[in-house]
């Protein structure tokens, strides 16, 4: 949905509903408040512009000792529907524990199965001018970066021990990807790739036999190919 034009309630300047802050006086205009798609909602709105769900957000207390990995502001505990997250009020990034993120993915996938998946659009090319690794808010170690589901086009920062960091709109984009059938498409693609790899390994083994390698040598060649496949799987 395209952003509308409105006036800042503090200074009266024209701005967009997609802008979280007024570009002139920096007053807060929007926040993550949709419990269904986790999209930004203009302050005072009762329903999400993107999916129509009723706003459900409750700011709680300051999360002492946990800072935004981007702008170093102290994170706030926020309840969005029945999901608790840590939010940076400055850049609108979100920090979720791994179990919380897994539950969101499972819930949205179930919703997509019941309601029917929309037509899945092709994810945009990932074009980053500069890759930057950020620290985990919990352990302060640099997090890994990954393309969610390997084909969503959304790069997330994750600490395998503690959770996942989402820059502004990234969680909403992932929810949209899941509800459009993205995870099913990713699984089908991976299944096809594994089947192709299986056929390739069979051809390697057959070729090794035809060249007169003994069983040990043939197994070694197949093992190398399998290891290469595994590395591609882990690093892809």
C-alpha cells in the first residue's frame, strides 16, 4: 500500500505515513504496532494499513543492559499482540529471541496454509554497497548474516545462541514472504537441488567404477563430492 501524505502533529510539516519520524522536528510519527504482519502504524491509527489488523502494542519497561547494535540506544521491552520483543525507539530495529522468531514463522505459515497463499513475487536482488557485522545485544559477539530461507532477499543478523536482529521493516517483509508461500517455495527448490546432487553423485560413482577404481577409491571420490555439497549447503 502506498504511503499517504499527512502533517506532523508537532510542527505541522508535511510528511509521509511511511516515515517513523518527522524529518523536520524528529517527532515520533509511527511505530511497529501490527500484531499480524509487524508493520509500521501511524500513531493513533486503530488498524494496520497493510493487512487491516487492529493495533495491539504495549510499551513496558526499559531493558537495562541491552543496547541497539546499530545506534547504541537502550532497547525497550514492547508487547505486540502476544509477542514480546526488544525495540530501538531511534532506528525501529527489533531484537527477538530464537524461540520467539520460530513461533512467529510457524504461526504465519499455518495462517498461510489456512487462508491460502498469495502469488509469490520474485525476491529482489540483494545489493549491499557495504557489508557490516553487528554485535549481539546479549553476548556482544559479532553476529552471522544470512538470507532468510536463502531466497527471501531479507538479510538477517543472527546469534545462534541468543536471537535475531531485524532492521526496520525486515520482520514485516519476512512475514509477508512466509504468508505468500515463500517457505514452501524454498523447500521445493532445496529438494530439487538435493535430488540433482544425488544424481550427480551417482554419476561420479559410476564413472569411477568405469575407470577401474577400487571400492575404496570410488568411495573417496563420492565422499569428497558429498563434503563439497555439505559446504555449499552451510555456506549458501
